[in-house]
C-alpha cells in the first residue's frame, strides 16, 4: 500500500511505461528476486566455479581453460545487462546496489589473481588493476554524501579493455594471438591508471564543492538566526520603552 489512490496513479492495473521514472516509494517496492538481482547472484555463483575450472588439472589444460573462459564470458555479459535492466524497469534495490559492484570486483579479481598464480600474468599488473578498482570504490563512498561520481566514457572503455584482455589470457592462446593479448592488456592497464587518476580528480573537486556548500549553508543559517535574535531584542526593547512611557504618562495625568 502506498497511500495513493488508484486513480491518482493513472488508473487501476496500469502498467509502468518502459524506461519511465517512478517515485522513490515505487522504486523501493522492487522485489529482491527480480531479473537484475538474479543476474547479479548468478555472477557471484560463477566466481568459485570459474576458479575451479581455470585451475583444474594444474591450470594448463586448454579444454578446461576454454570452459573457464565461457564462465568468465557469461559473467561479463551479465555485468552488462543487470544494471541496464535495473534502471530501465525500475528494479533498483539496496541488495543490487551493494552486490553488483562486489560481483564485478570478485570475478575480475579472481581471474587476475589466478592468472598471476599460474605465471601467465605479471603480479604487478594484477596489483595495479586491483589497487585502482578497490581504491575508486572506496573513494566513491568517501564523496557519496556530497555527490555521486558518474561513470565516464573512459571508465566504460577501461572495463571493456580489461574484460577483453583477461578473457584472452584465460584462453590458452599461442602465436600472434598471444602477442595481441599482450597489447590489449597494455591498453587496459593504461586506461586503468588514466581513468583512476581522473576519478581521483573528480572526487577531490566534488568533495571541496560539497564542503564549501555546507559551510555556506551553515553561515547563512547562523546569519539568519542571529538577525532574528537582534530583531527580537530590538522589538522587546521597544515594547519595554513603550510600556514605561505609558506608565509615565499615566502618572503625570494623575
């Protein structure tokens, strides 16, 4: 029950328009078991399965690595769709807000760590990417009460480059394709660092603006309250003076 009559909501049984915006109350009513959240849960479940497939038989069996690549590809595809579905069909939930970024970092982090463990990817590459991803996530929480850092085009390109490069490393590639994956990963690392620095810049600017706005609002509130106090004191003094004058007049007449 929202407390809004059916007629006010557009008639009884009216279906929401695709892509339309609903109020906060309607968004909060989205079921936990919606398609967007189910895709996020699937991605979380795929993480341990992906690790077992990648490391099976010593981690160097081309067939098992192909299976691992398939699991990784499914995880990346669900990452593309769950957020879009949640926004388009108003399926945003608190669980989705928390679980979606965790699932993203989990599958990517698991792939990077496993590849470095197997010796296919240098540890410093894994360290740079994971440091950036975890750091930016924490920075978003640092400025969230002031503003939300929007996803940039560079950030989306970074995600695509990372997914492509890691997927190519999961497969047992040789020859020119192995050389190509090296350069794709190089592009992914460059985009990771550049977009990370840009997010830091945005976070600092947004936090400064937010703090400045808070100080201005506090000063305005203090000024308004001080002005009211002075006005009230002056009004009170006038009333006392008027009362004394009235009493004096009365005494003179007597």
